[in-house]
């Protein structure tokens, strides 16, 4: 439930929402199955749409003039869709090309009838293709894909490539990503790349899977189209307001002149630690992205991001341990919570370097995000407390100090039990992250932003 830290209009609106509800209200234990645009991709650690929607509603009531929403770790696009449901302008950033693809597809246009015809055409093209040439070749391809599976996925990819419209290709590539996930030799029980135990087990034909995925896409796109059309959010199938999706490191993107505008709301869920030892978004995305032309996602994507299965995770927060000890020293000097936690481990230990690298990167992000938040603007951070060396990392306390240093005050916390967050069943992280906190904060009307 809600814990009040500071009196603020947002606190009153959240209290009104939870009034008369059970103490476990914010856990959304009985949340309905994802539908509409939310259902277009399965992605690690997805947020509960209705929860984030309730928070956006509360913010809108507390500050009726809000219009610009930013998610600097946009992931599968939960906040994007919820912001679009309310007619806001939205900007989403992510370093993972698969996340960018998902968000671009979800943002529209919603030409459902045209897409249905294109589905018929692409499937006919694929069924007519008897070619045996592989669409792509990459290192260890034969480890992750049986030869016949590669041939069938290649036929799908060639069919998609023949489509002239980029908006349609993006939807098709997103469907192919699911096909790759289900057809490869990696286990489905974890987001990390691990060879299946029984490689001889029969699997569904990738082309059949692709057609089934497209059937689901059509149903979900039609459902979303109907909801947004009824709310007058679409004009000719296109969203009336602005949606911008940028691929890259949030720290660099937030420094770009093109993103110099200020945001009324920052709503996000950052990584809980370095991806390699928490949730490996990059590993999860690696195999699908080997089959998808990167130019159909964004121009000038650094090919190094796909140089190996760990490249995206290494480029994410905490991925580089360079100068970790020095950065950690600055971190503990600036933040009491970091200092207290660091005393539980040797300064030169791998645990300290992991801790320091991640939180030093997060500190950089907190500064950039504060700089693009309007005075009086709100921030909500959905976070979890992971463990390092068996000790709970006080992410909530450290982040709170980071924000306060930049003139962003914590006004409350929502504690919730994770019931529906999309985690792989055998991901060890899921066992230690059954609880999460939503940190609610507001930027002071007048404040001096300190350099990190």
C-alpha cells in the first residue's frame, strides 16, 4: 500500500484510488491477461499495464496540464501504450533494438484492414517459397537452430523483406521474433541462452507458428483500434498526438539537442542491477535480432550491439566495470545509503565493482532525467531490491538520495507483491524479487540541479 513521505496532491489522488480496497490492492493479483497493443510481445519483467495506468490517472488529476511523458527505459512499451490511452505525447528510450522495434510497432499506424490483407499476401509468398538458402549466417547458428528450422525461418524472413511498407514490416519482424524464440534450441524456461535438454523433441513448424502469431496480432490490433477510435485518439488510423522512440543509451540520448524539451511526467522501471546478473534482456533479444534487418528498426545502429550474445547487456547500466573502484569511491562519498551498503564488502571485490558500476551509471541517468523534468513535474520509478553477496541492495534509498541531490523529492512509496510481472520461471532473480517498490517523486518548483 501507499506510504506517505511528503504532503503532495498526488498522494491525495492515490489515496482516493485505493480507498476501500484491500491492503494488497497495488499488487494487482487478479490483473487480466494482457490485451490489445500490450499483447504484441512477451518480454522479460513487463510491468502491469493497469497499475501504471492508475498512476497516470492520479498524476493527471493532481496536475491537469500534464501532456509530455518520458520513459527512459521503455522496454516492451507498457508506459507507451498507457500514455497513448490517455492522449499524452510520449518519448521512449532504450538501448535494446528489440525493445525499440516493439515500441515502434505498438505506436502504429493502426491500418488493421490493410494489415490483414498484407498478412494474407506475405503468408502466400512464404508458402510458395521452396528455397533452401539461409537468409542470414552468423556464428554458432547451427548450435541454436537446426538446419531445417533455419530454412523455414529464412522463408519467413524473405517474405517479410518483400513487403514495401515499413510499418507492416515492423509488425511482421516482431511476429518473427516470437517464432525465433519458440523455434530455437535455447530453453524457454530462462531468459538466458541455454541449450535445451532434449533437442530431439518435435517442435511446431515455424511457418505455422508465424501464421498463428499473425492471427493473434490481428485480433489485438483490431481491439486496440476500436478502443482508441472510440476515444477519438486516432485520425485515419494514426495516433493524434506525438510518439517518439529512440534507440540508444539513455544518458547520451537525454543530452541530445533533439530531446532538450522538458517532460511533465517521467514514468519508468530501470534495470534492478547489471543485466548479466539480474535480467539478461540482451541475451533474450540476441537470437531474434540476428534475423531482423536493423535498418528496419533504426538507422545507424551500431553493429557491435549484436557482435555477441552479451553485447547489449554489456552496454546497459552497470555493464562496464571500467574504473569501477574510482566511481564507487565517488558514489559512497555522495550517498549515505551507498556508503552503508559498501561497508559490507571489500572495496576491491567483484561484488563492490558490480555494485559501484551499476549505481554510478544510474546516478548519471538520474542527473540527465532530472534535467529534462519540468519544475513541478512528477517521476515514478518502479524498482526492486536485488542482492549482492547475499545482502539486500538498498536501491530505493540510494535512488531517493540521487533524486534529492537533483532537486527531486520523494513524496511517497507504493509497496507491492509481484504476482504478474513477466519473469522466466527458472530465473534465479525472480526468486529474490517477489517484492517491488514504486518510488513517487516530484521536482521542486525552484531548485539548483547539482552536478553528479
